């Protein structure tokens, strides 16, 4: 195992996306290329964690479809199929330049990482200079808390807490999440933090927000804090990546899924 | 509500996911439910709620049972699984059938959703609990979860105050590691080969049954000097006497339901190196698909 030395706190890197990347933007590689550009190596070792989805083949295939032709050594890790691993878990995780966590259920992601001790390995990797990246559940997990739909209706949930503050995702694509998050921040159930649209990513160096980028024109986000019981909201202005590129619309399937979800969310059985 | 003493059928391997042509163990479970059309709920957690596994469950049980499943991964996506009040649903079953896969992942997810407590209550109420592989290990106080030689001692739900080892014949390393762990002080327990079901009433082993003639199970305890001592159990073959195991259903296509197949250990139609299945020795006895009986997924969504 070639574990590099710990890097100073200001060089520890996390890239958290509100949505986007290969699972949600198959025709738009801007965010994924940006993730690769953050690595310390020109040909980074890149590990995908599809844990939050239950390690779906679809996510795993989309990962390889995106990264197989790019300058990196791509590998995935399934906690449901550990027999596939050629090396022990710790060795596999600690030997990466980038770890990329997929979307799905935040509650399950955290439970499974903890059951296998992966949470501690990831913290170690981060301290040693591995870039932690992810979208949706795979983004909120790095913060003190987020909003999960693991149990159907959106609800606040604590994360690993590597970054101060909370995060909520898909602010445009799944609008039912945002009010739950705002209420939790106002009530002090979650610390203040960020709400991100699909396609928007936050780059943290250590605890400091260093950059806000986006893969789509018009996508944005906000920073929200509760001050004396009132919400103070500030708009984020993301830098559009690859400004020359044409915007890619959301995948049809994703759009349809969301329409269904919105209908379901409005159904009377919900609280 | 079933009013009977707690029952568990712990399979060393077998049942619908591993023995497609052999219904004996699943029929045995249904008979324990003592109801004409039993309510059977499938928990595919250990596979990451693999779609094809769920499909296979319904194919096997929906004709004769009131079949349902609970998914902990796709609760917001309308996959047909039970979504509202999972606890209430589980406690209204006659049988809870737990699928194979990774036992550590399964227990982690169960605990995060409070299912460990629910299953204990279900057991106490007399709802029959069963499952192969991870679906066996989970009921015991301790278990060996083994993957390619890296055996791991796992704390289960502890309904049965013993240790457990599965696939005892199919994976020699498991046997070796289990014997070593018991010799080193893991509590005594039971080891079962593929095709064997250990039927417990309360915490007492009632009988060992099998879907394959000659399949074995053992009581394993410390020999006192760092070694383990195996005592063979009497195993009752559920088939007609004299029948040969021609119909044992060697799985050569674990990827049922998603058009992918595995033959002779080669992953077919899957260029991305996601071949999850273990090598199946062609023509051999049903090779255990480890604790993960051919998990594959078709869904692809990123919804947190």
C-alpha cells in the first residue's frame, strides 16, 4: 500500500455536486472532467462507490462508460459483492487519487459504510490527499447533515461531518426537498449550508469553499443560514465549466422519473 | 397472527435462488406456515435489493402465496415494494424470507432502518424466518462471513445463541476458517452445506432437512486444545427415497431477469467488469453463489 503522507488541512479536497455527472448527464462530461482535473496525478486512480444505490449495475456501467476512455484508472467497489475485490478493502480505498460516491439512499450509504468501516477509511484517505467527490447522497454525506428521501418523504439526516454546514441537493429537479431543508435549518435541526441545483458543484479546500462550478447555464444554488430564527439567503453564482460547450438537457428518463416523483409527492398519503 | 413458537429455517444454501428446479426447501418453509395461502415477504437487502432476485422470488411464490417484498434502497421510486409502514407489514406475515448476499451490508442497512428490532418481534410472534446464506447467518449470535479467503467474524441478530457457517461443502476455505475460529473461542454452532436447512423451534434445533441426498450438516464446537470438533447431524432428505439428484438445478445463469448470463465462470454480455458471480464449476454440484447469489441490478437512478 502506497499511502502518501498526510496533506495540510487546506489541501484536503472535497467536490460536492447537487446532481449531475455520469449518472445524470450522460451527454455532458464537464463535471466529471472537472473531478479528474482535481486529482494530484495526471492519470489518477479513480474509485467509484455505488453504495447508495445498492450497487446497481446501471450506475456501475455508466461509470465505466464515462471514464474508460479518459486518462485515469477506473475501478468500482461494491459492498454487496466484496468477492470481486482483488485487494483488501483498506488497501483498495487508501490507494486512490479520487473517490467518487454515487447517488441513492443517504441513510443506507452511511449505514453500509459504517458497517464495513469504510467511513473511517475515507476520512483517512481525505487527510492523505485523496479527492472525495460525489453527487446527491454521495455529496451530502461529507457534510454535517443533509436531506434524505431514503424513507420516501424528505427528512433531515446527519452526515459524516468532514465539512461544516449542511447540504441539500436537486434544488431544481426535486423541489420538494428544499422546503424540508429550509425548515430544518430554521429550526436548528440542521446547521446552515448550501442548496444546489442539478449540475452545480462546490469545491472545498479544507473547510473553505474555494469554487462554485456548474455544467449547465442557469443552474445555481444558495447559501442559507438561520440568524435569530430568520433565514438569510445568499445566491451562489457558479462558474460555467467549458463555457464553449452547448448545454445538455436532462436525460429523458430522469425527467420522467421526476415527474412521477412529483406526482407521488402530491398524493394524499404523504404527510 | 400466527400463534406458535418461534421458528427459523437457516439454509446453508439452496431454495429458489440457488435451486431453480428443486422446490423442496421452499415447500418445507411454506408448510411451516400452516396456512393455505401463506403471506410471504421477501427481504432482498443483502443483494442491494437486486431487481432480478425480486423477480425470481415472485416467480416462485406468487402463485401459491400472498407474496410481497420490502426494498430499503428504492423506497422513493415506486418499484412495487412495500413502502408505508414496513414494520406493520412485516409483523402481519406468516413467513419472512431473507435473500442471500453480503451479511455485513444487510445487517448495517437493517439496523439503520430499525428492522433488526422488527425481525426480533416477528420471530417472537411465531412468524417463520428463513433464508439461505446471509439469510441464515443473520439469525445467529455470531457468524462467519467469508469472501475469497478473507473470513470475517460477524455479530448477527442473536436470535439463536450459536455461531453459523454456510456453504460448508462448496467453499473449503470457509470450513477451514470456521473451524479455526471455533477452535479459538468463537461460540459453538452449526455448519450447513448447500441444500441443507437447519430447522429451529425456539432456540433448539428441531431437525436438519435437505433437498439433496447426502448433503450434510454439523454441530461444531471447540475440541478444547485450540481445535474444533465436528459432529455430523442426522439430515433428513426431503425427496422420495431412492431418487437421484438429477434435478438439482445447477445454476448456469444466475443473471435471470436481466438478460445476462454466466457460464463456466465467465461473465457474458457485460463488458464493464461487473461480473459479480463466482465461478461455477461446470457439471459439479450446485456451486454456492457465495453469500451473493447472482446479484445484478437493472435500475439506474441517482436520487438521494
